[in-house]
C-alpha cells in the first residue's frame, strides 16, 4: 500500500489542550466558511473495530442504528463548495479502498475550509483505519488529534464522538471512552445521541442492562429518534423479547420509513413469531388456521 501523504495534525493555530475524556482543543480559524456534510463510515463497533470489514459481530440493524454516514452533500458556494467537492471525492476514494488518495482530498478540504468539521472527521477516520491496519501508534495519535479538532468545530458530531471512543478503546483506554461519552451526555441533556453511543459502549462491555437503561432514557429524551428505537429493538431482540423488539422496530420505521434493513428485520421476526406460535399450538394438538398477517411498517 502506498505511503499516505503528510497529515495535517495541527491546522492553523491549534492549541494542544486535549483533556481526553472531557476533550477540548481550541483552534483559531477563519470565520469565512461553515461546515459541509460528506462523511465516510464511522467505525461500527468499539470491541471489533480492528477486525476485517464484514466480520464484526454487530448485526445489520445495529450497523444501521450506528448512523453510517452516506453522501449528504449540502449546496454551498465559494470555499464551502470547494470543501464539499473535496470531501465528496475523498469519500468516493475511501469507499474504493484508496485510503492514501482519500486522505489527500480530505487534507485539501481542511485547507480550503479550516472550519470544516467533516473534513477533520474524514481525515481522522481514514488515518485511524490505516493506523489500525499498520499497527502504527504514530498514526493513531494523529487520528486522535484530528478527532479532537473535529469536535472543537462541531461539539455534537456523532460519528466523530464514536470514532474517538473507538480509538480510545483500541488503545487501551476504555475509561476515557466512557468519560468522553458521559461528558457529552451531561452537556446535552436533551439529546438522545450521546445516550445511544453510551449504550453501545456498555453493550460492548457486556453490560446489556445498563445499555438498555441508556436507550430507554434516550427515547424518553427524544421520542422521535429512529436510531434510539432501532437500537432498543435490537437489544430486546438479542434478549429474546421478540414482541417488544417488533414494537420498537415498528416505532423506528414509523419515524423513518426509509430503512430497508429494518423492514427486513421485521419480516424475519414476524416469521420467527409465526413459527413459535405454530410450534406451541402443535404441541397442544392444534394447528393455526392462518398465519399472522405481515406486520405493518407504519402505524
């Protein structure tokens, strides 16, 4: 694999004041441009981030719940338009596995628009991936600095919080990953996103009951968050509560019907529930006259 181009680890006037768990870096940048949205996929899991793509133990529905970022390109002019194009080109290269070339485009996006949080995130995530593949501690350190710079420009950047937490776990600092997420949740009491990510951490730490509490809190804080309902449904399905899982999945689909993998999961659960009822009735000497109707995806 080609050696990546030099990484911008210290954009203009960055102060190295990273408090890790509660992270903060102060950067002096030009106010001329605002962030655009074009992001590579965040790491899917905390425990499994070093495993080859496709081998993670997370199910397809949880990967969807993890808000894998697609091409959400905002219209803009001037430096915003240039950074958007560079992020888009870098994202395409990343998806093709051309990570070194992708890094060059993300570097250009940051240079074009020093306030572009997605540029910092994209460069961080790509550097993180290569650092893990090459077992390169220096690259992982660069990725960590870039994640923090992203969060300086966008304190509620979901993918960046997850990426940084994954990196902290990767490098043997899970306590700081929890501190990062708990600090984010404390600063945003009305947001479901930090609680969803905390639930991911706790589930990876084999504490599903604590994970469920955070997800239940997430849907209380924001009853219209499809990710929260989806994550809660997945957790309940894993625990064997298919009825409640189905209700949670349906609620997620009611809020956001454009989730084909969740529709597939609902269909699978419906078949499992039919099979269970048929088995129970057969054991009692009776067969079902008709199967359960397909579960609707919208109320």
